[in-house]
C-alpha cells in the first residue's frame, strides 16, 4: 500500500480529494465496537473502541509483554481525561473520530473501512502513514495520541519485568536528613576547622 | 508564631484573608521570597493551585507523579503540540519534581541583560551574596563524579575524548541516596526542594499557605492591586469546587512561574504594554540515544551530574546549546520518538543499555529570537505559541551531529535520533546521514523543563514588564518573582538563578509594604 506521504506528494491535496469523491458515503461505514471495562467518563463507546484499536496497534504485546487491551489502556486514558480540562478530552475525541472515519481514511490512507474494522496489518500501515505524514497536523495528532498511550502502557508496572526495569525501590525506611538548623549546628567550625570546610561526603546509597 | 498549610478543598464557605503580602505560587521564586519576608516580620499568605505532598507520598512512581504534581498531568505542550512542556504543580512548584541541577547564572548572561535589556544592578558581584545564601541553605554542592550514573558517564566519557571539557555539576541535595527519583518527588527528603527548605522555614516563621487554590485574577485599579480572587479546587480532579477564596494585602506577588504567571495577568486584564507573555523561552531540548554493550541503567542515579558547555557560544549568528543527560524511567522513555509496535517494544527491551544525551538550545540571545507567546484560549486553557524558526533548526542540526559524535566517542555501537523516521547510525562514518535530516515541528521529539520569561525584567517600561527590582512598571504594589522575569534563557538550568533573584527581591518587596 502506498504511504500517505507518497500519495500526497504524487497527487497533491486537490488530487487526493478528487480520488475521494467516489468514497462519499464511506463515513457511514460501521465501527467494530469493544465493550468498555468500566463506565466511560470522557469518550463515546465508538471513541473508546478506536482508542483501544490504536493502543493495541502501538503496544501489541508479545513475548512477556501484555497487550494494551490486556491493561485496558483506553480505559485508563478515559479516566485520565475526565480529570483534565474538558477541552483536552474533546480535542482527543475529535482526533479519534477522524482516525476512525472511513471517508477520511479513503482520502488519505486508501482504506475503505473504519479504523476499528481494519485488520492489524492495515492499522499498522495507517498509523505509520500518520506518523510520517506530509501533513504536519496528522503527525501532531499521532504524536499526541501516541504519547498518552505509551505513557499509560509503559507506566504500568505489568510491562516492566519484560524490559529488565527492576521496578521501584522502597526508600521508606531511610531517615530524612536532620533539620537544617541541626545540620548547620553540627558543622559549627571547630578551632582548627574553617567555616567553609563543611563535609561534602554524602551518605552512600544503600540497596534498598 | 507558626504558620500553616491548609487545603482550600477543606473550606466549606467563601473565605477572605488579610495580610501584608500575598504571593501566588509556591515554587522557586515564591518560596525563597516568602521565607525572607516572614523573617522580616511580615504577615504573608501564599496561594498554590496544586496539592501539598510529602515524602510519604513519594514512591518513585512516575505515573503517579505526572498525574499529581505536573501541570496538566504532564501533558502540557506548545500550541502546535511540537514541544512537550514539563512544569510542576504542587507545594514547592517545579522544585518538588525537578532534577536538582544547580548553576549560577553565567557572567555573559548578566552582561547581555545589562547591555541589551537595560537590567540594572544584577551583575555577578551584586548577585554573589544572594547565590552564596541560597547555596548554603539548599546545600548546593558539586556532585562527585564517582557517583555519576551510566547515562551521565556517557557524556563525561564522550565529551572528554572530544576535548569538550564536560564537568561535574552541582546539586541541591543533602543525604542523597542516588535513587534517581528526583522527578517523582524525593522519597528521602534529600533534595532541597522548596517544600522541605525555604517553605519549611517560612511556615515555622508564620507563613500561611493555602493549597488547592487556583488564583483566577487580580482585582486592581489605577496603579494598585487590591485583591486576588481564587477558587478552591478538588485535589483529585483539579476541577473548581466553587468556593471563592479572596486575599486582600498591601503588596501582591505573582510567582506562578512562566506560562501560568503571565496567563494570570492576562486573565486579570493586565497587559503590561502588550508585553505580558511575550519573550517566553524554553531551552528547546532535543535528544539522541546511544546503544551500548554495557549496562547503562538510565533510570537510576542522580538524573543529571555532568554538564558540557562547549557549544554555549557558537558565534554571534548562531544559537548556542549545552549538553546534559536525562533520566529515563520506562514511562518517560517510551513517550519520546515516533516508533511503535514491535520496533518500539524492541527499543524498550534494550532500554537498560541505552544512554540519552540532550541538547538544550539557548534561546532569546540572538536579536531575531523573540521566543514564544502565552495565549489564553476562549475555553480558559493556556497555550504557549512557540514557532520553530530557522535559527533553532540550524541549532538542532548542529546539536544532533555533536550528540551523535559524543555517543560514538563514548563507545556506542549504534546511535539513533528521535525523528519521525529515526536516523540510525552504526559508526561515526555514518554521521553524514544526518546531513539530510529534517528539523522542525513534529520532525523530531522536542521538549522542555525550563520555561522562562513572559514578564521580562528590563530597563524601560516600553520594552519590559518589570523593572530591575521585579516590580511591575504600571503598579505601586505588584511584583513578579519567578522564572518569568528572565529576559532571555540562561544557557544553564534556571532554578538557582530564580532562587537568587528571589533572595535579592526580599528587601525590595518588604520595602513596598
Ligand atoms: C521535570 C523538571 C525537571 C527540572 N530540572 C531542573 C534542574 O535539574 N535544575 C534546574 O535548575 N531547573 C530544573 N527545572 C526547572 C526549575 O525547577 C524551574 O525553572 C523553577 O522551579 C521555576 O520556578 P518558578 O518559581 O518560576 O515556578 P515553579 O517552580 O514552577 O512554581 C510555580 C507554582 O505556581 C503555581 N501556580 C501557577 N499559577 C497559579 C495560580 N493561578 N494559582 C495558584 N497557583 C499557581 C504552580 O502550581 C506552581 O506550583 C526542572 C523542571 C521540571 C518540570
């Protein structure tokens, strides 16, 4: 399949739009919906399904890695955006609608189905096109959605073991340093010691 | 008299407070100032939009930290989404989650401010006592090279081989365990962020902090600010709880930091001759990764301990840059670049052997470099418009070459850029692949953790927002004490400059009461 960038460069915007004329009506194509794991706070079921499909394309799992839907990354983000300015969720919902839309897909990606109805290879190709698109706005939207999905997925401890990240060490038993007054008092110059000779040595790190 | 830290979310009815000085924002600038004012016997109230967290909340958990202690939950970006913008939002401001690197302002920057922006009495010698004071209180000292983590050693090794004189940098820590969790809130209170240092002093001296209080506007007329109006916000959602908080004071200080501070003025109808929010600088950061045979562990250890200033001054026509390392816990590491699917999982699997060097562009120095502009969106959001101009793309191209060269000199077996179509090089001979690389918005990852300017200090009302005493030109009782007063970026990490400027402002603000 031709990439968006190549296609765009070849035909220009006008040409690409002309190619799309027969595709009118594609916007009505059906989405393939997945059942949300909990009540949605930001997205519609269609947007949630699109986000799930995108997250699974970006983070398919494999080896010891779970897939994005194993971790319900779309649900995590739905919750996150409900705690942000409503404009953020609205912007991302619009971006997901654009990605899902079969008409827009036909115009720029040569796919005649909604994103959620595409098989994994086509989704992969579509997102590759978005990530390298000649249209800066598409790259921007891709990057924004990618950032959220990656952060939610790789911020989840279930992904860490597979990449050798040892996880978070527990420092709760380590005492805080003494209050500043006590620290400074302890440094009070002894007769043979100058005021500037504060000890530089820091306690050595422990392996907690 | 002991002060207090109270959450506005606990208020059940509209609350009015009176004091001598009201400070908006509890970050680097506001905190040092507050401590100095209470030391002089003044009654000070500080309003902070974020929550108050302590070491028992800090568990090195990056998702939790971004969610709770970063502006817009870590998702802030420039208007075109090209530059990710990291800034703090909790008691202590960005210092609670910053990486603890400290530098004095370079002499050449002070000279530039005096020559080009007419800044008065902010010279190296006049600032020296203020630097001395904050360095003592915050225990700012050189971090021993033998405690540098793998990621910083890469920069040290590569930079030394190339004759770039990389150096050990200073950090504001006491009893640091080298956990690498600076960006998540220090789990052992070793980092001397504001919440455990100047604010602690100030509260013991009587400072009243109201957190979870978002200040919406200043009330003012003629040359006088009369009150600030804020609203209690829910600590969990940040949404308004609808309970107004009003503070009346003799003197007001905007310490909301770059972007938010100027935005507060704009919301209040204070425009400072149309200069509010203009000249916002970000030290635009790009990165290049190197893959090593040895284990690097870029997630552990002090995030930054080596710096390299070899390229700060690239001549009069060019934008300089400086080199540092960046901490890479999986979450943050995964967000950079454009890769996805199997290729990205592969990158993540190798993360333990990856070192990332970052180049920070020194914006605002070239005459044509006016930086970004803070804008208010009609839906209430705040945006930074930061165009990526030719001087920056030239700088990015040069910086990428030098970062890649440094990785190879340090022994990397493969070097990759963070472009939309990553450029991968397997030896120094392949550096020429970078010659045709595109640079610009969304061509490669860009981010910033150093937002500066927007209420520039200067010698004249027509060209600056505050005078050299950090007082608003158009007001008798309104000051700005935070990173937004910097007339240019610095070429070094900004926190110590802000601490010292705030230390200097203590007498001036007190005198206005
Ligand atoms: C991840 C990260 C790492 C960094 N690492 C370093 C480093 O290693 N070395 C270094 O020198 N610098 C570093 N910095 C930058 C440095 O911490 C900041 O430049 C500095 O703290 C800015 O100080 P400030 O006073 O201007 O604002 P901040 O410290 O950002 O404080 C501003 C505070 O004001 C509050 N506020 C804003 N608007 C309102 C409002 N309307 N109502 C109520 N409250 C409001 C905010 O919530 C915030 O808490 C880092 C920053 C980040 C984010």
